């Protein structure tokens, strides 16, 4: 197909965006961005070096006083213009996101891009709505008020599964609150983060407010996290890398925000609408080829519905159309890379000995063999403590297990190290009420699975991390609170000085 986006030309100046300009990296190492649907490279660029990270942090630090000093109204105006620019360029963003990730174009067009435009509009509004206690005399002799201040230079790291949305989730609350930022996207998917930063500049955000370093995790990533001039790290990625990031951040006493892996349970009680649960399980497990930290991965189905659920999911998975991501009829694209596809296949192969592959469990044959495709897969009969039930697979693989008593279902739903998201399927408000209270996850859906919204928080419990993305909750996390307290008495010896001077006058 003719490439309407001309990637190599578009990023001819390089894949680093520092101080308002695209420029090349200086690491001496080349990285390919590969179309996972074909295995063909679409861009070769030079990765960021630690010196490039230093330059980006310096640009962000230089921009900080001006941006933090802008009024909330000025920042809000810039973000409103930014949302308008993104909406105008929606087609380019959707194309580039599908090109670098293999996402079906209907997913990029209907989810990734409009979600990002909406997030930008949300933070344009939030910029004018910092809340806090009112100024007043909380002690009779003093007047207190609270300032919410920008923190400084934020260093953020994002994964490859939703590159545009992850860049937006990191950049928007930070800059709405008056901070400046250096974002490191996953090195295999930098395109839409760079485009996002360029669009911010075109919308009038000053140079240096948003910087992108496209570098590897081990050097550019770790250097950013450990940088003494970076005051906060916000990381989204795997739990294993999150632990390493936490170790480094601790060394420089940074504020830390970790959005890590997930293994979301999908809990179906015996009074659930079976058709809704089957549809929800297929859509919720296959979205973005299952490369979604909140994807449904473990379906627990109460015994009376179990057989019908397994049959219904297997049948519906068989109707899902794998194909060219740019074909509007394609439901499921490839995984992000052949390496990742092989990793997913490895989980399924290891499960084969002790569980039943109901459907899928292989790469498709025929014309898709050059791409990193994997068939929608349903696995039954696995033990709760097995790898396939406990570990994050990050592919189009759903495991299904039966349960009897309600208590048992809730206990099994909580029985992994993760706690990012979960869903509960029932028509009984008391059952769903109890399950939503007892499930340890940052988001629990009732009779649905996946929807997210800019106004409400996203973030984990347990090994899924801490801190929130999106919503006013995340906005506040990018500010620091200062209590200012004025003496109102004007007397040289205050009443409380008694604790030092006793009853001497
Ligand atoms: P990953 O942890 O391998 O990489 C994430 C980012 O960290 C990349 O930019 C990578 O270059 C960087 N990185 C790697 N090693 C690093 C190091 N030593 N120091 C600093 N940075 C380093 O994750 P991934 O494979 O890109 O993404 C998939 C993971 O992300 C899954 O576990 C998924 O659940 C998680 N995820 C979580 C959320 C959430 O909101 N909780 C959202 C999306 C993805």
C-alpha cells in the first residue's frame, strides 16, 4: 500500500524531540521501528544516549520557571488548542499508531486517538480546577492557606502497547499542573509520542515543556530515572522493570508513580446474562490482541453456567477476523513483535501438558505468516496455581476455570500478585456489591470489562503498582502541597512559647 505518512521523511531530522526540535540521537546505536503485520522496518533511527537525556532534562529545567509561572488559564488555553490540533490530525495519528503497533485501524481510530483528544480536553479543564481546603484560621492566632505548586521536571517512561495514550496519560497531568516533562517511549514505538510532542508545540506549548527521548530502557531509561534534576518518575510497564525503576528512584528520593502489570479476573455468577458475559469475555480478552494491562485474562464461571460459557466463548472467538490492520474489517491485528508472539506461544505450549486448549493455541496459517499473529485462544482445566493462570501473558489468551460458592469465586479472583482491574457479572445487586467491595483491584466493572474514561482514575493495587493516571486524582499527584501559616497576633512572645520559657514574662 502507498504510505500516506512517509515515516522516514517525516523523521529525517531524528527521533528525539528536545527543546522544541526533532534531532538525532547520539548513542551510535540504531533502532528499527517495525510494522508487526509484515515484519518490515518502517523507520531506522539513532537511539538516545545518556547525553541526550541530559540535554532533554536541561531543556525541561530551562522551560520550567516560565511554564510553572503561567496562569492556570494560560495553560488551559494552550491545552485546549492542543486538543484541537490533535483532533485535526486524528487520521495521521491513527495511521502511525496502527503502523508501529499493528493495531486494527478501527481500534486506533475509535479508541486510541479520540481517547487521547478527550484526555487533552479533560486536562485543559482540570488545569483551572485545583482544589484544596479554604484559607482560614484553623488556629485562633494564625491564618493558614495551602498552595499547590508544580514540582519541577518529571521523567516518565511508557510501554509499547498503547504508545499514544500512554504518552498522553503521562504528559497531560504533568504539564496541566505546570511541570515540564521528559518522556521516554518504548524504543520500538516512538512515532506517536514524537508526533504528540510536535503537536503540543504547534498548539503553543513553549519549547522544552514536552521533550521525548527515544532510547533503550537500560541506559536512557535508567539515566532518566536516576537523574538528579528529575523530581518525579512516572513509569508504566512490567512489574519486573517497575521494581528496578523503584530501586533507582529511591536513591534520589523521587516521587514515584508505578503503573504495572495486570492479570484481570472476569467473575461470572450463575445468575449472569450469559450472552453478555460471553460477548464481554471475547471483546475484553482480545482487545489490542490482549496486549492490554486490564484485559480479561482469567474467567471464573460458576458451575451452572460453565459449560455454556466455554462453548459460547470458543464459538465467538472462532468468528474473530485476523488480518491487515489497515483493513477496516479486521478485528484482530498481530502482536507487537515476533519475539513477543513467541513468548505468548511459549506460555500456551507449557500449559498444554496439564490444561486443555479449547480453541486457538497457534499462529494462523496462510497469508498472515509474515506477521506476528496469534489465534484467539481459550484454555480450560488449568490449575489455579499454574503459570498460565498466575503470570501476565499479554496476548489473546483467556483461561477459564469453574467455581462453586460465591466466596470461592471472589477468593480465586484475588489470588494472583496483581490488582489492576476486574469485572463481575451478575444481575444481583447484593452479589455485585459484595464482590466489588472485596476484590482488590484499582477498577472493578459490573457487567462490562474494559471501558475507561478521562474523568476517572486508572491505577493498581498490589503488584500492579500505585499512583493514578487520568482524572483529577492524577492531576493532584503532579503537584506538591505547601502549607503557608501567618501569625495574626503581632506579639513578640507567642502563647505557645510557654513550652520553652515557662511562666517567665
Ligand atoms: P517493559 O517494562 O518491558 O517496558 C516499559 C518501558 O520501560 C519501556 O519504555 C522500556 O524501554 C523501559 N525500560 C525497560 N527496562 C528499563 C530499565 N531498566 N529502566 C528504565 N526503563 C526501562 O514493558 P512493556 O513490555 O513495554 O509493556 C508491557 C507491560 O506494561 C505489561 O506488563 C503491561 O501490563 C504494562 N502496562 C501497564 C499499564 C498500567 O496502566 N498499569 C498500562 C499499559 C501497560
